[in-house]
C-alpha cells in the first residue's frame, strides 16, 4: 500500500502526551481504512477496491492512554487540508460522534461545494456502530454519503445478525459498555457496504491490531495485515473506493452525480427481510431505513457512468457511426483513427461517421475529451475493416490432383473440407457449402463432410461472408474406384421413403439398365457406429422391414463386388 500513499498531514497538535506525526499500536485505524481502498495487488494480504488510486493520509485524532483525543479545530483543519490544499476528490471519513459543530458543518459544505474545482468533493462518512440512529457528522448534510454495514448474510449488522461478532458500545447508566452494538440506521442512512470480518492492511510488525496479543485468533502470519477489521469504519472505505473507481472512469462528474450513481445502482439485498419503498426526498430509487438504498455495487455504478465509444464491430466501405456516452455538456471531442479508416463527419461530432478504406484487417477509432481544461483519452474501439479475405481450402483424405481438382477413393471415411484461416478479429458468419453431384454430403459446423458413395464428379462451392461482403472458392471432387485398371460397376442406390417408419425400399441404379446383379449385403449402422442389422438381397428393388430398429439416424452400407456404397436413413 505504501506506494499508493501521497504525502500525509497531521492535523493534531501532539499535546497531552501525543507526538505530532507519530503513531501508536492503537492508532492502526487509519492504516486499516486506507488498505481497503488502495492496497496494491502484490499477491500478499489484500487488494484494495481501487488499487490504482492514491490516498492522502490525514491524522485527525490520537490516543493517550485509554482516551482518544479530539478537537474541533483539528477536524476543521483536516477537512480543509483534504479538499483545498491536497486537492482530494473523495474524503473517506471513518470517524464521527459528538454534537453538531457549525465550524465543521461549514467546512463540510465548502468541500461539497468548492472541492475539485467547484465540481464538489465526495464525502463518505461512517454512520456509527451503536445500533441506534445515524451519528454526527454523517447525519449533518443531505449530500454526505452515510454508510452502514451489512453482515456476511446480507443483514444490517446488529447484535443478532448471523456473523456472531460482538460490537462493543458504551453505556452511560451505569457507566460502562455492553456488546449490543450494530450498524446505525435511520432517516439519514444512504448506502451499505461490508464491515464484518474484513481483511486489510495493518501497521507493520507488532504495532497494529495483529500484534503479539491479537484481538482474535487465526490472523495473518504476516503482521502487516489483519483479518479482523470491522464496523462502519470498514464499510466507509469500501464506498469511498467505489467512488474512486467512478471518478477514474469519468472524472468530469460532479460530486452529486457520483452520489446519485452510487445510490441508484445499489443492490437491493435481502428483500425477504427489508422492504425497499419509494420515499419522499429519496430520488435515487427505493429505500429502506435499515439498508438505505442497498449494497454498494462497484460494477454497476462504474458501468453506468463510464465514458466509452460504442459502434459496430465491423466497418465497411459504406461506413458506420460511432458515439461516445456520458460526455459532459460543453466538452469538446477530438477523434482519431488508424490507417484504413477515414472520418466523414465533422471533427468533434458525436456521433461521428467513419468509412473503411482498407479491407481484411483490423482498425480502431479513439477520441480525446477536453472539459474544464482537463483531457482524457478514451480506449481505442477496435473493429474489423471490410469484407472477408480470400480463404484457403484445407482437405482431409482427399488428394489434390489439379489446381481446383481433388480425387477421393470411393467410400473413403472421414473426408472433409474447411476454409482457413479464420482471421483474428474478423466477425465471420458460418461457412456456406453447396455441392452439385451424386455423392452424399452434409455440413458439420464450418466443415463440409463429404461421403464419397457414388463414382463421378462433384462441383463444390465454399464461401464465407460478413456484413461487408463474401469470398470463397470453387473446386471439383472426383470419386474414383480403388480398383485401378479394372472395370467397376458404378452402383447408386436410393432409399425411400426417407425418413422411413416400418419399411424402406432399396432401389439400385446401374449404368447398364439391362443387367442384373448377384446377391449383395446391406448393413444398417446406427449413430453409435454399431452394425445393428444385416440383410442379404438380390435384384434391383427390395423392401426391407425395419420395425426392429429404433428411431434415429443410420448409415446404410451396400457391399458388392468388394466395394462399399453408403447412404443415410432417418427412422422416425
């Protein structure tokens, strides 16, 4: 996490035994909060919600013995430094309590109004851990995000929630404490986040929560981390981290827009326990006084506001339109594009039209947005340019004997053809095949499965296409006999009806219509390659009873004079 920490600030005075700029074992709170937001991905401990963002650590209190020391002036100074001097975008405040202060309220309002060059900072405050109403200052301003904690079961953390974790709270009469703490709730509650059994960063070695006398068992062996952070103090940086993701995706948003986004995209958890209703003054969706708008949703909130280019994934010479979402009013747009793409709309248009001046490759368009003196460059939107490049033909168990001529031996198994390559980035529709000839064929995905069951020539067309056009190849498949130099009976047989039910007629066709043939065998092979029926026939026409076969797909093999001829049969 250290690499994500900017120069910090100590707003305390170091009095009453404290040392300005120093920390103590029971001052681990800020380190734990910061880790939830910006802990880096180093394969150790945890990864923060927004690990590519930065934190300005500001100390607002310290402990002296058993007492935590606070001062109104320190709080005012800390808030002012955060928004005015450090130019922070988000103030994550895992602290609160006490009575209202006009000086603190004024500084909070200044941060909400004037921070981020008058766009407004996002202020996120813990609602409190005493199982009562939302504490100050989370309850002081409608534009603050007041954060509560959910249990691992999606309940508002309370003394009886499923986690079984005891939260200590002070009591006044008699003075002392009990274990009936829980996440504060009520009219000012806005959003919920995890805050029970939270792993996070800790002060190194034995100075933090995970020390030689840990508060819980089963903590990290690496004492730079702890498994046991909790409370609305832990929930608050989760929401602050999501706000950081939102502003990373769209830095032009106002603070109010960030708050609206977090509230309107919240997940309505445990509707079996809580009723989310339309409430006056709550304009970002349904709300519940124990759950606010629901559980913060990092993905949905970031997706809702991100600035991105949208448009077709294929750009033809006829052109296509590309637009940018969530551009602030008054911003200027500068488009750019790769070679092979030309802009046809005026620079700065949204949407903007482009045409492809190249074909058979990928390209991209991008844009830079300028607003209030700030620039952001958008990720490139990639697309395929133009039609399909000329494909090559790949053949299996077929011999190329001419530039566009393949020879296949009669009844050779596993003969197939396909078009290659399938160029990366090209949105190509499934290949299309057409065959003119007597042999049987069918398509299997993008493959042409060819069944060479009849001697002779077959004219084949294979092509692929996309929205910009098509390309393909034409070739001939000649089916030849395996008995080179001999006179071979060119036999062709038909099956009818097909699909069949109780019987099938097998009709043979010979070049010499006057000739009869001797007996031959017919095999029925099912879809599991099992030879399930054999019959011996003679003559040119025979009817075969097939009531003993189950419905399905069969290959019918006719064996005669050392050759095997095939056809297909569908049995219903």
